[in-house]
C-alpha cells in the first residue's frame, strides 16, 4: 500500500519543505493533466543494500572498457529533463524547478554517462546525511544508465553513506539487488542514515 497525501502548495516546492518530506519518508510526484503534486510513502519500500549490490560480468567489462565518461553534477537539469522524456511522466515543470533549486543548495545530484561529448544516460536523486534518495534514471545508449548507477554506488560507499532508496522496485533494479522492505523497517533505516556522519561528495 502506498500512503499518499495531497498538498495545496505553490507551484514550486519550497526546498526546506521538500527536504523535510524526504526525512519523514515521503517523496513527491506530479500526476494527471493538472500536474497536481501528491506525496508518497510506499509500503513496501524498495532499497538497494550497498554491500549487496550486484554487477553482472558483462557490465563489469563495460565499466572497465571505459565506454562512457562518468561525470557528477555537470548537467543536472539536462538529466532531469531526459528522465521526463517518456509518454507518461510524473516529472512536471514544477518538479524540475523544485529539484533545480535543491541542486543549487547542494542536496540534489546527478551522475552522468557521457559518450563522444554527448549525454548518453544518467540518474539523479537527493542526498541527506547518509541517505541517497534515487529519483529517476534514463539511457540513450545501451548500459549508459547502468554505468552511472555503478558509479553512484561506488561514490556512496566511499562517502560512508548507508541507505540507497529506490522508492519502488522494478525488474531493472532487481537485477542489481534491489529489494522491498516494510515501511516501518525503511523508516528505521532512514533514521539511522540521517544520524550518520556522512556526506555525498
């Protein structure tokens, strides 16, 4: 069951409000023709255990081959807009601007895969203390988003972060070791991550 709340909020979400929502276990999605923003806290909640992250041998070879140049935070808005390029999307213009402002404050981040000087894939999310809340990913070339995810995991481990929240489970993420846990367990893990002395760097 997904706990959902509506909010009568301004078009752009206040950065402080957005961060407090994440710290309470909620995240926003815009839906419908009106772009109304709803706040969600799924039960169960999907996470990737950093130590249990699985990379196939084929993907390991792709990473080692250096087919993509990985960059961090060099094209944040472009990544978010690329994630929104689909028939049905929850990423509205209000969502894009809200996260752009969060990025300017140093809380939202993108991990990007580049090839031939072009953005080939990537992901973005929000980092608070020892938690990273993954929002969305996209790929324009085979394995581009997967390489970005591998780079993200390495960065989180190096920074001492302990929680990677993927919100919902998908077959794609399950292949990397994503699993669902009860909301109560997620909130306990979240509290521990927020108390951790870590920082996305």
